[in-house]
């Protein structure tokens, strides 16, 4: 049966079971789930932080990324989760259940999994638990037996070509084949469309997408915080790990900038590149990078 039908029926039934969404790593299972969660509650989410642990929260669902939580933080994680699922939910109707999503539930130590198992059993009546994993075998059997497992298959190559083809209609067959080789490694329709449109790293080069980011940063100011967040999310989503170095090359070659401005940007790039690779919350590091860039560039505008 189509996983979409199962997922839809499970989430919108009167007695939704706890769920495990599994599938290969390249499939963006969280994005797929969000298509359904936003139908349940389309109110905006906030990024909350406590004990250096971040999670996404709206009145109905809370989402934790287990990849960003270290073993020594597990006690704080359970404290936060206990506060969430033990408190009365005043923001939803009484017939609405609270949803707790644990993304990247892979390679969690057995001791920690057993603690989660107790929570899953104790609060099953008031909370719908959804685990997302790329390695189903890493989850202990006592948890597996208490969840409905939904396997999300990869999109077939034929379907990927169909999605991509309408953005490549003016290209030759040989050129299209280069794009197809890339999209075969992707597991999300949005990613396939993005790469088909921009050909980032395929037909042109990485400077194409970095050039667009550079132009976007030049147009920003300190008041456009929403656009900064959106740009940061896109940089992180498409895994542009070289963004600091590549953007600096643009600023270095921009003759409109003074040497002092370039030196400030060089120091910023060096600091942010270092912090990016050691930070557990990389998207916040990227936001700080862009905000500081905008501030430095504003000095240039004010000095005119």
C-alpha cells in the first residue's frame, strides 16, 4: 500500500498510533512528515532553547533533532520532554493530541532508548510519538513492537526524471544526462526541483548559487531578519559547507569595498568557518555570519 495513504490515515484517524518513519538517508522524511503536520496545525513554529538544547515548537507539535544532542545532555533532554508531555496543553482542542517528533533517532544508546520506551508507554494516551530514522535496525525491539512502522521508499529514477525534465526542456540529451546522474542521488522532490532549476554543481559551478547568495546579502539590511533566516535555512538545507570561503572570494574581488572592510570580513569568515564545524547548531552559526556581514556592509553605506 502507498505509504502516503497509511500516513494520512494514521495521523488523521481518531486513535492515531505511535509512528516510526524509516527510509534511506537521502529521503527527507521530516519534510514529508511536515506536509501532514501543517495540515493538523498550520500555526508558525518557534525555535526554543534550554540547556543549549534546541527544538521546534508550535501549539500541537514539538520536534527534536537527536543528531544535535550529545550523550551528556540526555538528562536535560528528558527533563525538557517531561515538562512538555506532563503539562496540560491549553492551546489545542481537547480532542487534539500533542505530537512529539524525534528526528534522526539513529544510534541512540540502548540505555537511553529504554528510558524513552518508558516515556512512550506512560504518556501514550496524551501524546503521539513519531520517530524518524534511516537505520531501523538501530532501534530496540521493545520500541519497534509498540510503533506502527511506515517505510518511505525512494522516488524511482523514472519519477525523478519526470520531475526534472520540465526544467531542462531546452537542454540536449547528453546535458540532461549529467543532471539526471545528480538527481538520482536525491530523495526529496523539492531538492530535485532545486538542482534541476539551478544546476548547482552540475552544468555551471558552485559560484552560480554562491553568486546568488552574495547578491542577496548585498540587498539585505538589519531590518530584514525574516529574509536572513530564510537564506540561512536554504544554505543549511542544501549543505553549502563552503559558503564562508566562497562568499569571501566575492567580497575580496569587489572593488567597491575598502581594505578595512575586507579585513573585517576575512576575520568574520575565519571565525565563523571554525565555529561552523564545531557547532551542534550550524544554522544559528550561519544566521550570525549573515547578520554580521550585513552589519559590516552597512558601515560601508554609512561612510559614503
